[in-house]
C-alpha cells in the first residue's frame, strides 16, 4: 500500500467532501487593468491575464513582468498561496485557466484576472482546478466565439474534492515528481532532435565541401564542354560553375488566396509552394516531377523544399531543375547547405532575384558521387523527419499520461 493509500484509509476512508470555490474562498476579487505600455523590467511584480495561458503552469514563484504601481488605478494584489484565474480567453476549452502563486513577493493582478484567497494547499487546489472535471465545469455554458469570458460567479460554482491537508500534500508531492519527470522526458526528446539535426548538418557540410589538395577551388570555364567538365571532375573531384549554367530556375505563377485550402480535400489535392514554403493545398498544378524549390520572398526567404509528383509553385517560389550535371536530390541538399538567405536583398520586404541566384557558384562532383552523397543525406534527412514528426506525438503521449494520472489521483469518492 502506498503512502497516499495509507493516508486515505486513515483520514478519509468513506470519501471526501466536494466543495465549491465559493465555499473555499476567504476572499475572491478581480484584478485591475495593466496595459502593455505599463509593463517594464523593474518595479512591482505583476501578472497580466494572457501570461496565465502562455507562461505559467500549475504554479509559479516569480513574475516575468513588472510595473510602476503608482500608475495603476485601484491596484489589486495577490500574495503567496493565492490562485489566479484568467477569465478572458480565445478558447472555451481553456477558459478560466488557473495557477497558484507560491512566491514570497506581493504582486499586482492585472485586469481579467480573478484572485482567490483560501486555506487549502495552493498547489493541490491548482492541480485540482486543472483536471478534466474542473475544465469541463469552467467551460460549461460558454459560447465559442473570438473572445470567451468567464466571471467571478461562474468560478465560485466550480466544485473540487477537498481531502484532509495531509492527503493534499501527498498528492502534490506525487504530481510534482511526475511533472518533473514528464518535463525531463520532453527535454530529452528535444535534445535528441537537436543533436540529430546538428549531426545531419555536420555531415552535410562535410560531404558537400570540395577543395583541391592545396586548398583552392577548381572553377570550370563557362564555355567548357561536358567532356571537359567530366575530365576536371575526375582530376579534381569537383568543379565549380554558376548555377545559371547548370540549372533551369523559373518562378511559378501567382494565384488568388481564395484558390487555396488549409487542408487537403477532393477539390484541393495538390500542395502549393510559395515564398515561405508550403502555402496550403490547391486544385491545379503547374509542375510534375521531383524538384528543389527556393522560396524567394518573405520572412523565410531562401528556404529550400523538395516537391515530388504534381504540385503548384507561385511567383514567389523558384523551381530548380538540373540541365544534366546534377542529381536532383543532391541539388536539394546542396542548395540547403549554400544558405541562400545570405544573398537576399535589403529592405522591409527581403527577396531573392532569380538573376542573383544564377550567379552563385556551386560544386559539381561526379554523378556517381552525387548519388552516393544524396543517399547518405537522405537517410539523415529521414531520421530528422521521423524525430520531428514523432517528437510532438511523443510529447503529447507523455502529456496525456500525466493528465490521466493527475485525474485519477484527484478523483475521490464523494462523502455522502
């Protein structure tokens, strides 16, 4: 029998009381508005309601924001042990997300925050308020719209189990340990992905670097024949030519935003590529085959994708095809390694001109070598993709496991 089982058997063998937040509250009140321009790096610690959704977990001990309290009208404070609720949000499922403050400083509560004072273990109460049952109570009767609201009366109606204090603290100990283990597992998974990506980049750069024995690069004449280039490849391992001599580079055609769908369906079965990568799905194509694509406009200017099969490229996507000297998959990895973003134009809207791309010199090793290199890098690419795809699923699995045990621990028989 676990320590928790022993405590329950000793202190509440017939079940526990379920009480509303209104019954548990020694005080409950709304915070006072703190605007974004009133937030600073120094001053009185404060919390704005959005930070409860984005920054704080089940509990926190220090604030990321501060403000000059002399500028806050009708200032409202919270202290150690208080529970904070965000009563405005964008989701019915997440409305009234709450967290416990276990720090020592006196802090300011921003607008659209409800502060609950009570006499329970603050971490326990916060864990209890994050269960599936509590979240369903918080969202009950709320209407899904752009902005969702809750209120003090609605929060006061939430009912939670209230076991003896010793039981509360043992549950907190178990859930704190489980939370730490879960976060460590997530961090290890992220570290594994980063390590594999760095390994891929190292070998990619190593495999795509071609120099002569004296450290200089061999550049072929712009008028060199295929036979002359082959000879130079055998002698020097690789030759360098501007991309315009070795590749066709053509931008696609503009489309209307109304032609795109965020999801694939029968009317939009094809991927559409734009300046920042995949834009969505579309019902027509303008290319067929396997091609590297360079995004030439926008925040991710210079990003490289590989499109296979039928697809559509917009005017901000440059489709690259070899004139015979490159393997297409090798060319894809090569373009990534070239870091094309460094050639973008300056200005508010950076871009890559096709004419500029054509002047960039790139190595051309023997075709057999290219295919061999591409196969190696494709294997690394697949490993990184598997990790990238599997990582969110694994993290979600860990999160669901945590939520299952949390809900199980906090599901008591109700005392009648």
